[in-house]
């Protein structure tokens, strides 16, 4: 449910961008959502379709680029995806540490007509 207010903001940003750029309609909103961001892309899409009705964003395509979380090895610096039940670096075997990769949530671009 916390996707509702953030989706309202996405539509507001897209609408403002379209109006400032002299466009008539928002055609596409490209989002980047990390798997550990706390937001579910499918919920954002669902709310977007509902909230955008009767706005210049109605019918816009929402593309979501999902980012998988990565660990970083403190020994060799390797970035890697965690395997089930293991934090082991595939390169050197050390235990990986959490990073900010996978926590992203932002509008990558907005396309207008």
C-alpha cells in the first residue's frame, strides 16, 4: 500500500515535466527499482494505471528496470549476487558485505508526445 503515495509523486513529476516541456501527453515513464528498495514494481504499475486516469499520464507505459542486490567482497572487491544460504565471494571465498546496490528507486526518464 505504500506504493500509492510514491506513485502519486511519479505522476506529478511526469505531469510537470510534460507541461514544462510543452508536451501534450506522457507516453512512457522509465523507472529503476531495486529489489531491496521496499517497493514492488507491479504495485507501482497497478496504482499508476488507476491514478493516471483522466490525466495526461493516462495510458502511459511504465517500464521497470529491476536491480538485483549485490554484495561486495572486502578482500578482492568483487561485486556479486548472493546465492541462497551463502555470502561467499565466488572469486576468492571471503564473506561479502552488503552494498547500496539493489536499494535504488528513481525515475530514469520520461517520454512525452
